[in-house]
C-alpha cells in the first residue's frame, strides 16, 4: 500500500500515484488564461436568467427570445463570476481553512460538463474538468453541455417543438450520482483508473430524455457525511452568509440553485440532505417517498437513501418529480411505486386557490422553547407565523398547543409491542434476565400488561426520541445497540455497523468495474483526505464501515416498520392530511465554529421528522428569514484540545466533544424553512399545501451578494 504523506503544499494537493496526471500541474495552476470567455449572445426581449423558472425559460425558447445554448452560456457567466473559492486555503485544498466575509465565490460546483477546449476558452481551471483521467475527452458519444444544448436548438429549429418537458433546463447533480460523461466520486479524491463510471444513474437517463442539460456536478460532503467540504471539491459556503454552513451533504446542490448558477438541482437525502440544503438556501426541496424515484447509480445507496429535486419554486420541483418518478427494474424498491402515482402531473397540484378541507397537524414536539435554547427561538416564531398563514388559506389546524405533543400517545401505545425484544432489552428493570441473558419471568405477559395500560411503559416516547436528533432518533440507536451490542460502531454517532455500508459500497464498485478502485478498502487506502481540526475526516468512517463481515439489517427494518406503523396510525386516527414543523430550529452555524449542543432530542442540524428517515415524504418551503442568530465558540476557559483532535463535524454534531459557550445575538438575515410532511405517496397533497403557502407568502429572496451580473452587490 502506498503511504501518502501529509503534504499540503504541493500545489495545494498530494500527488496521485498510479493514475494519469496533468503535465506540470503546478505550473498550469499558475497560468493566467488569456482567452476571453465567449459572451452569451444577447437574448431578445426582456429575458433574465436570474430566478428564471422552468416555465419562464421554455416560454422564452418558444418565443425565440433565447436558445438553449444561450441559456447555458448565461449560467456559465454566473458560474465564472460566483463559483470561485469560498474560503482561504493557505495550505491548499487539503489543509485547514479560514472563512471569508462576503466571499466572492461559494464553490458550489466541483465539475463542469465542458470539453477541454470549451472549458479553457471559458477560463475554468483543470480541476473543474469533466475527467481527471481522460485528458483528451473527445468521445463523440459523450456530448458536453454546450453540445447537448446545440442539439436541442437544432431539433427545435427543425420542428418548432420542445423535445420534452425539461427542454433547455440546466441542472447540477450531487456528485453522489453516476454520470457517464463526468467524474463521479462522491467528492472523494480517490485514485480511480477511470473517474467516469460506465453508466448513468436511472434518473439521469430520464432527465436527459426529457431535454434537461446536465451542466455540472455539485459539491457535496465527502461520501455524504454532512460536513461542508470534500477532499476533491474543497470547502463550500452559504450564499446568504459566506462564513456559514450551506446545509449538510447536498450543500452544493442547494447553493447552486440559490445563487442562480443553474435552474434546478438533484440532491440525495439520508437524514436531511434534500431538505437541509433547500432550507439553508431559501429554496424548495422535495424528499419524496423513498420508493418513488429509482436510486440506481447512487454511490452508497442504502435503506433510507432517496433522490429528490431542489428548485426555487414548488412548481419547478413538481415538474422535475414528474419526470424522474416511477418504477424501474434497476431499483427493486421502486416497485412499491407501481399504481401509486397520481393520474395528473405533479405540477398541476402546485397552485390551489384554497386549502379548505385540509387537516394539518402541528409538531409541537419540535417547537417547545422551554426544552431548547435561545438559538432555537426565532425559527420557532417564524414557523408559528407560517402556521397562521396556512389557517388563513382555509386549512384546519390540528394543534396540541404550546408544550403539547402530537404523536406521543401513539408512540407510547404501540412502540413496546412493535419493537418487542429490542424494547425489552432497553428496560431490564421491567424485563429482567439472568446471568446467561435468559428472561426472568414472563416478558410476553408484561408486554400485554403495557398494551392494556400504556401509561405504565417505561421510557421516553416523544417524536424527538423516536425519529429526532441525528435522523432516526435516540430510540433507533438504542434499539440497534440492543439488538447487537457487539457490533462495531459505524461512522455516524448513534448508528451501528450492520454491514449495509460495506455491502452497498462494494456492490457499487463491482458494478463500476474500475481497474484500480475495486473495494471499500481501496477507497481509503488509495485516496487523499483533507486534514483540518475544524472538520472531521471521512477516512475513519470508511475504515469503521469496512470492519463489518455480516449484513444484518433486521433491527433497522424492524425500526422502519415500527415507525411507519405508528405514524400511519396517528395520521389515520387524527384524520390528518399532513403535518408541519420547522425544518430545523437552528440557523446555519459558522463554518469553523462548534455546533449547537444536542438537547432534549434536538440535534445540531435538522429534525429527523415524522418518518423521514424511514421513507415518508416531505417538502421544505421558504418560511421567512431570521433577524439575528446565536453562535457557539469554544469555551476560552477550557484547556486547549489534545494533539490530533478534530471536531466531529463542521456542519453537524461534534459539539459534545468540546466545551462551548453561546455568543450573541448577532445580526443575521438567514433563511428559515417549513417542513410539510405526509404519508407515503401523498406528494400531490404536500405539493398543494406548499404551493398555496408559497403563492400567498413569496418568502424566497435571492442572496443579495450574488445578484445580476453588472448590478451593484450588497456589502
């Protein structure tokens, strides 16, 4: 195994053994390209790319105000202006970073779908190349974004018709998804023999067939770990405050849309990475029913991963969902979608005139100020005002009131039976065992007693415990640990290594068929990793996942069914169409600061939501902006950290690892989002509620530092 030394100063990167490299990399990095980027031909009329929707773009194309090629070039101009470095990197991309107030770039996009000649003509550096292993990149069967746009223009000139429902619409895709024409490494700087996989993800094929133009790969947390940087893509920032977190693992997808670098993006959600980046960037995100969109081609596909769109409007998200939803044999889980899609297109539900007849529950479990901190309060107030708007739109609001709990009685009555032996192992005081672990007494009879009188059940039964902090909740972690106390800890705190990660990585790598990166072991032994005490590295996570030798998801699937049953019962019994809550109580933290500590089931990032980590659908929609925030800093009275210490997450978690103090309030105008969640395959209802709220409130505003080119920028 090649030992890679910690060398930040070699042109900001470590040399890559056993793979092609660009000649004179360091010299090329210093070259100032003299060619001038080709200007986008002037669009006739009054068309503006900023905040343009799918309907706006296609109306302009049909009116011959603009072409697909012009659309791509207009976005390239904005990428050229705003996709630069978001932080200072004195030791290169792999070393420690410092933030930049009002940075000129947000580093949202890591790879551009441009052939070498076009990329150089536009002035983009070699690091944004379509491939770092195919330097010639001249396969005519792999058109770049400009060539794909020209093909659309030629077809439109010939027929006068759009080729499909996404004709001319420009996308960025989270780098967790495979694209045959661009490098696909989940943000890793791994030494692939061929960094482009031999296949597209299933939904990518559908986007292309619908006329979409894939312009870029969006930056992401490396292997979707929730930290706002990756070894290949670097560190990325929030366009509303470039010193702050842009929103968990699909951050680049959210920031690219927010700053109008693309029309739309596709993100991935395991615990909150569609909703989180959308919320942090005043966008709309749909984390649909897990079985709705085929996931084939996703790196580290798993039990709770899902595909979903981020856009600036509810209608645009719905239009994308209409294209990518539905069964495909590449993902057996999508078989559950057969017969479950609406007869009318999703976008037809996006503009209801009223919500009369809708019953919407309020998750007060996430909004009890007494349980949390000052940092939570303003977001809770904003969502309270959003709930008032839903009531004005005609909805019946089912609200347990301040300090109340919407789901607790259902969790308490059903959880002991549904988790059964996993529950009993958590409560030996009521379900004792002997020295050999055999039951003392009749555990089944005790469970029956609890079914007759749930008030006697020991434990905590709020939604925060069932599916709150960390996505999956404390109960999920405890149940998994009870099921297999000997399992090695996985990467994410609170979850057990059940073999799923190692299995999914190695299946994907086997399908990919790379000559150098063949196993999960290769991913951490043949790769570069950043080293920064403010951001935990993903290398340890991969190593922990690689310890598993058995695939055993029984406890996970039991928890999944238990949560689904409890929530379905609650929705039915209360006759609810949907429930609402803050997407998160906490505004985005400073990039290099500690996280807000976990308290009473509220973690450092997003709410796990009612069943969101178990496949239920949810939409997040802009609900307003903060006026101030409270931040965390390391306690100045605390002793310095030990050598080699690294924070558990510069974007989630890790606050418990160091002593902190709260500072503030600090003036800050940052987005706040509202989650609208429902039963499986209830997307039409959720789209209707979100669309009505959006039409009535218009809370989205673009980030002022990243406005129209040539316009004065906010300072």
